[in-house]
């Protein structure tokens, strides 16, 4: 089931260029076709498929800017495709999940997904999330007015090149993981709540905050950094308040 609303005007916020390729992989053809319509209306180039094998072929052959993956794809499921993408690429991934798929959401975030959306959904909501992810990904891969390099306790983040080193070891981070570290490093010594991290990263007011999205990303970051949950050296939990990195 998907709710239909008439597409809006194309490219009104400057996001959506014809050279930006987005993969849509969903075996529910009605959903895939409708999402394709909305994204094309915003001037994105859409590569659409209905099974996991086709999705992997597109991932290998095309230079993508973002992927939207249904978890329950036939053949190769969306979680496995997400894992394989993260072995080579750091562009944003949005997972589509069933209404009761809470564990699917957690697994998707653990595999490296940046966001998820639950079926049924409004096509305009998915378009908004695509734009939000691309804004962040573009901003932190091309630089901006912020300082290009952040350095805290052996952790070095290059905002312009989207590179992260921990004690001279390269960390392969997703855009969302990089954003969390960037915010915590910029606010070194300060506690940042999960709700504030969520708002700063996704920027869209309609996102519900009563979920464990940030918690899962923090856990995944700690695993990549070799940090412990019980006695973390880098990302510390301030119970009832949020997270912080001390200088």
C-alpha cells in the first residue's frame, strides 16, 4: 500500500541534478514506479530494479549518489546489498522496511544504512529524506565555511575530503557516522543529546525522535573505533543526557 499525492515542482530547492543517479530497488513495482516518478519530477536520474541481483549489477556499473533499498528484495536482500555497498562506497543509503520490522531497522543501520522509512509511506516524505541525505553528503564532501580539519584525542576528521583517521588508522565511516563524530568533535567536552544529534543531522522536523537511530549509529561507531561500551575512551555516554567526546 502506498498513498498517492500529486508531485510538486521540480528542483525548487536546488537539489536534484540530472547527473545525480539514485538507485531504487523494490520488488513492489507499484512503489518503485511511483517513487521513480516523484524523483524524476525533482530532476534526479533514477535507476530502478525489482530484485537484488539487478541492484548489485547497478551498484557495480554505475556511479551512484544514493541508494534506496527495500530490505525484502528477492534473491539478494537489501541488508546484504547495503553491506556490499559499504565495502566500497560511502554514499547515503535509505532502507525501506515493513511496518513491524524494528529489527530490520536496527540491522540496516548496523550494516551502514543512513536512514530508513517504514511502509506505507508518503512519496513526498521519501523525496524529502533523499534531499536531506544528499545535502549532508554533498556538504561534507565538498567542504564549506567550517574548519576543514578537526582533531581530538587522536581522532582526525577532514571535513572537506570526508576522511577520518584514528591514531593514523583509517576509519571507513558512513555519512551519518561521520556527521555524528563531526558534531561531537566540534562540541568537544560538551554533552549533545540524541534528540539534538538527530535534529542536526536530518534537519527535517517531521522525523520522529522516539527511536534508537542514534544509539545504533553510536554503537556501530564504537565498534569501528575499537571502543568499549562499558568503559569507552572516545564517545562517552552521559546517562539521561546524551554523548560527548572529551579533548
